[in-house]
C-alpha cells in the first residue's frame, strides 16, 4: 500500500497485482470472499443457513487436507532449521 497526497488528504492506494501474487494473502482472501458472498445469499434466503456442527466439520476437513498436503510435499521438513 502506498499513500498519496491528493487535494489536502492522504489517499491510500493498494497495488492489487502485488496482493494477488502473494500466495499467503490470496489464500486468506478467498475464504473472506466466500464468507461474504454466502452471508449475502443467506440474507436473501437463497441458501439455507449452515449449522455450527456442519461448519465445524468443514473447518476440520480443510485443516486435515492442508496438513496432509504439507506432510506429503515435505515442505515442513525443509523449512525447519536447527
């Protein structure tokens, strides 16, 4: 982000190309967008609400998949230094 002085005010400009190239930011941005869209669709009664049990199961599934990917790729072992 860069700030620019325009007409007596600081305007913050975000370089979206840089943001989308950053994998960590992109991975964190996608669930936020999905949650936002799901909330809007839920308010319009287009989608049924998700129960707490279902949400917990989905979160556990995603975490398990991510752990399996890290273990299978061996990136965790490469990044550990003694």
